[in-house]
C-alpha cells in the first residue's frame, strides 16, 4: 500500500494505491469525495480522496506520504463517512527504510556482479540480491523494504534477479538522497552505533 499527495502537481487529492493494476484495465466509480479504482474483476486497486485538506493535515505532504497507524485510522474514517467500508487490517505500518545487518553475502552463481545477501531487519532475516561492489558480511546498512518509495518515486517490490528472489534493496547514499553523497557506486555502510531494525530517515 502506498499513499501520495502533491497539491501543486495533482491538486488537493490524496492517492491511495492498494495494489498495482494496468490503467487501461481499470474502472473508476465516484462516491461523493472518493473515486474508487477497480480492476476488471471488481477488486479495489485504490482510492483517490478529493478535497483532502478538509480531512487531513496536508501541510507537510509533498510526494510519498508515510503510512502510519494514525493515518490508516483517518483513511478508514473518511471512507466510512463516504459510505465505503475498508478496514485496512492488512496494512503494513512498519517503517519502510530500516537499519539492516548483512549476515552473509555470497556471489550469485549466474551473475559475477551480483551478491546474494541474507540481511537481518526488523521483521527477521530476508534475502536481498545486491549489485554493489562493496557489500560484505558484517556490515550495517540501510534497507528499503518492499513498499518503500525512493526519493526518485521508484517503489520497491519483491523481485527475482537471475533466478534468485530479492525482498528489498540495500541502498547507497545517493539513492537515499543524502547530502554530500559520493558519486562512486556502492552501498552506504553505517557505523556500529546504529541499531538493527530501527527506522532510517531519508531525504526526499
């Protein structure tokens, strides 16, 4: 689930994306202040909430909006006021950018420039395929989990690289839009003082 708000570019509309769908295979149903976006089989792919500033504090929103438990409750209330029931019980409100610890990093058997990494994060250990030349066992790193929205607007999704599953991305300073980020290729390696599983604040 991803949430976006860009008043200058789109208008006073909060966009809530529940799942991906091909635009030309979607239909839109308008219910007062809400447009319901549905797939051809009737499943709800998302909502556009108009006059968003009347329902939410949008003063700090410009682009991707962090999904919190409070925002989920607000979304549920606004939809309910418009006669739409969506409980969001499946919504993941954990941080999308977290400190990870590289438990192992082994060369991909079918790609010289890729490494298969086992990375400990807030939700256990996940496998991430990484193309950075400096990734190594024992590092503390920044992990963008599935559902994370990068400063460029890229949404991180589970994928497979040369047949190996990858559940997130180990990030470079430049990808995180950090000030004075080095231009050479390589992930950001953190000091030991960072705690594994905690949230990492990124630039937008």
